[in-house]
C-alpha cells in the first residue's frame, strides 16, 4: 500500500454502531421470544389474576419452568411496582422538604424495591438477577438488582430485587413491616433452609396486619399442601411442567470411589454417545469439583483429536462471578459441555441443554449435635426427593438419561424420602439473636412450620447468655443489640463488639473479614510448595497464632496499597484478599452504626487476642500427653490442623475458630492462650464437672431449665477464669 492510499478509504463509524445496535436489538428480541416458550408463559394472566384475588399464593412448578425469572417480571408488568412510585415520589417531596430545612435524611429511605424475591443461594440470586436484567433490557443494579451478604447491587431505581433469604431476614431488623415491598416471593421454598423457615413465620405474621402485601411461596416439588396448610389454606397455583421421559440407570454394585466413577461415566458418555446433549455431574463441593476438573482435563488430553471437544464448566458458591456466566453459554456445534456442579444445579439454577445427569448420590450437609453444641459439615447421602430432582434435570428439553452411581437397592432401601429441614439440624444462635432483636421473646411458641428441637433452642439461648448478648431473663442486652447488627456468627460479632474495650477494632475487623472469606487465602502450587510454605511461615514468626498471621497478611497487603504483585510474591490469592477488603469495608460501616470507634492497637497483640477470646472462649482446648487436644467444654479429642502455624509448636492451651472433620477432627485457625498455672487449670476442669456448688453464685436464665443451667454456669466460669488468667 502506497502512502496516502489509506486516505481514500473512509469508514463510516455510524453504520458500525448501527450494526451493533441492530445486533443487540435482535438478541433482545430473541430473549423476548425465549421468554414466551417457557412453561409458565401461558399462565401469565391467570397468575396475575390469582395474585390479585388472594393475598397468599403457593406456586408449584418444575425447575426451569420460569418461576424465578418470569413471575417477578409479570408482577412488574402487571403494575405491582406502581404503588412504590407514588409513595417514593411522596417521600421524595418530604425528603426535599426536610433537606431544605437542613435536616439530613438517610439516602436509604428513598430506595424502594417493590418486588422482593428470595433465593437460598447467593449464586442463584446473582445469576438470576443478571438474567432478568438482560430480559428487561436494563443495567444490572438499576431496575433489577440483587443483594447478598456483603454485596449490595441495587440502587434507588431498583424495583425488582433478588436476594438471599438471609438478607431479607436481616432487612426485617431495619424494617419490621417490610413496608418497602408490595410483593414478597419466597422462592425455592422446598429447600427449607433455616432462613426460609424463619421467613415463613415472619411473613405470615406481617401478612395479617399488612393486607396490601402480596405473598408468593414458590416451590419445585409437588408436596405443596404443607405450605398451603401452614399459610391458612392458601390456594395452590400449579404450573404444569413439560418433562420428557428420563431413563434411570443404577450401578450393579456400590462404587467405592464415586469421584472416579463419575469421571469414567462422563467420558464413556462423551465417547460413545452422539454429541447432542450436555452432561451434568453433581459433586459435594468446590474441592471435589476442582479435583474432577483436573482429572478430566488430563484424561481428555489423551483422547486425541477424533473425539469432540469437551468443555468443562464448574459451578459452586465461591466461583468468581465472571466465571459463573460460562455455564449458561450455549455449547458450540460439535462440542459437548460437562457441568460440574454442587447441589446448586439441583433446583436453583437451570442449565439448558442437559441430556445426561450423573448422580453420585451425595451432598454436603450441616449437622448439629444439640447436646454438645458441635456443628459439622459432612458428606451425606441425598434423599429420594433430591435424587429425583437431579434426574429431572436431564429431561427438560428432550428425553434424558440419569446415571445413579449407587444401586437400586440403595435407592429404595437406604435413602430417606425427604431431606430433614435445616432448622432441625443446625446451630440456632444466629437466628435466635435475630428473632430476639425483632422483639420475639417466646421462641418456644414461635410459629415454626417444623419446630427445631427444643434442646437446640436452649443451647442457642445458653450460648448467647454466655456471650452476654442476653441477660438472665433472656432479654437482649446492649451488647446483644450491637451484635445483632453484624451479619455474622454471634461469636464473631461478640469478638468485634469486645474490640471496643481493648481499643483494637481496626485489627479485629480485619481478622473477622479474613475469617469470613470462605475460600483459602494461601496459594500452594504443586511445583512450588516449599516456596509457598516459606512465604506463609513468614507471617507466623513468633508463633503468634493463625488469627494474628491473617492480620499480618492483611496489613502487609494494605501497606503495599493493595498490590497484586505483592500477592503473587507471597503466594496469596488476590481474589480472596479483595473479598476480604470488601467485607472489611462493610464491617467498618457497621462499626460506625453501632457507634464503636475505629481504633488501632497493633502493638498489643495480647489485647487483640483478648477481644477474640471474649467471643471464642467456649472453643478452648488443652493439650494431652500424646500431642492431641481435649476441648474443654464437652470433652472431645481434636487435633491441630496441619495448615496451622502452630502445628509444630503444640501450645498447652489454645482457642480455635472452628472444627473441621476430614480424616480426624481438626481445629482450624487457632492461637495460644497464656498457660494458666496448673492449679487454675485443674480448677477449670474440675469446676466444669462439679458445677452445682457454683450455681447459686452464677445463676441461670429462667427460660433455660434443666441441664441448660450447668453449662451456662460453666461457660461463664470459663470466661472469668480466662479473663483472670490473662
Ligand atoms: P424456575 O425458577 O422455574 O426453576 P427459571 O426462571 O430459573 O426457572 O429459569 C427459566 C429459564 O431461564 C431456564 O430455561 C433457564 O435456563 C433460563 N435462565 C435462568 N437464569 C439464566 C442465566 N443466568 N443465564 C441464562 N439463562 C438463564
Ligand atoms: Mg427457580
């Protein structure tokens, strides 16, 4: 090309923009057409009519029929967000007026989400909100938004809000009549999560004094009568599903290694079946999924070029947002997708195009021992109901096949019919604190759909009493009121509230944020394990304990002005750190709300540990002769997790953050307490047993009769002893 020739070529920028616009328009039109093909679409008008006629409606429809994405949109189109417009304008005027008088009013009083839809899982809330904003052609966070713990993607404009059930529960604390909502849809009700169950009781109650509030309870399973009965015989609206036949296959003998069996099955399907449908495998968690992903990548490499491409798509709660969208991308012609999912794909998320489901038959489930107060997350066989939901994922768009990696005998004889609701197998301390701060005192008579074991309720009251969140009468204390503001486990919130006394709130919220990330902070690549371990141990010098090490990591990162390079050099996950920073920012905001000053006291590590102990003293353990530990409350043998900085040091007394059960019962994240003199230690242990003498002195809460007394006193005693011994 000669100089100057280019001058002659003129590109019109306009027309290319025009082209993109028309592409976007046609994509938008396609979305609108897709909406019309969903099973719920023919029932749009009938549904709106039913909502108009009844205050409470139970909606039943198979997964993928469009309940979550469509119904809130129908309600929006049907005018259920108008009320807010009027109200919000009125408020706007009042606000302007107050403003003109010089009185600052919180901005939050101006935002009016009108339709709220709850989801048990945060990934579902985010991904559904993203989808609906596309369908409505608006920017996510504007008219359509989502709110999950530590992340609020809504604005003044938001009229349609997806959120976790836990978030709506928290909103009750600020707005006990939910006055900013005209419709609340409690979605995925069949999952019966703890928060959903508590929401049932609360929304049922407000629906009585707010006749203008519409309530939708939607579920993917057919046993809706239970919901209907609970909500005073609310009518049931059924959306007939379109389900194609699903062929169920069982293994002849039980599989010893379901992970391997699942991978082998997936590869067999991929190699022998025509490339016309994707595969969905259910695993129990992130680690399993990552292992499976690695093995699959390795094995498909060996298959050569004759075999079609296999696209591996993991999905689990902690998967970074930008990767979550990948599972919904249509599979390219001539390739096949294999989705490696947790329970999240059972009913919360629908991935189109699945033809084969592989079901190892397990999920991770919380279980709680109300006697000892110990909670653990264990891999557990699923229920028949879950197995059938999973199988159903293969028959949405055409006939499907489900491969169960267990025997037919197992299915019929060993699996429970239904999963036990979470409320009956979990620690209730958090919920009890929330309910107490809502002014609900008589918990034993709260309108539970299925009441929790009363032992678990007592255990929760007892712990809150020991943490000084409740007084002897079971009433919320000042400390308890502050604790309730934090969306955290009560022990964690207590440690934050206690940081005021020790003037180290700055450090303590950093530690709390680091403990709340939910994914690992240290990165340990296979080929650089020694370097990674050395880098990690740098933060542990002086056997400061894991909490202080986490704090050092955070503070060092902050000093580099949040440098990514620094993370690489120190084998630290940038993403985890960014999340910690976000969480920390929010905790800082909450500190302000409860009027705790942000004060730093880094030079006094003991003060920081005292604040932590004030929340975690029930997690004390003492070393045994053989290097194992005994927990002080409800003696149990435990070990220091190998990842702990104190794994070699083996201090006599430790306080741990949590127990995890893998090959052994391990304490994870722990620090050393000063070694009490032997006599005091003896006293501490003895008094846990011979507590009766001390009962008078320490008292107990009236509503906590029977065995509760003993351990309340022992907890209080333990804390006092620890305080004395500092
Ligand atoms: P239900 O709540 O009844 O299970 P949904 O409303 O979640 O059904 O799903 C309806 C349809 O929307 C499904 O075909 C599903 O694949 C699609 N869909 C939902 N979320 C997304 C998303 N984030 N991206 C693409 N498609 C989605
Ligand atoms: Mg749904």
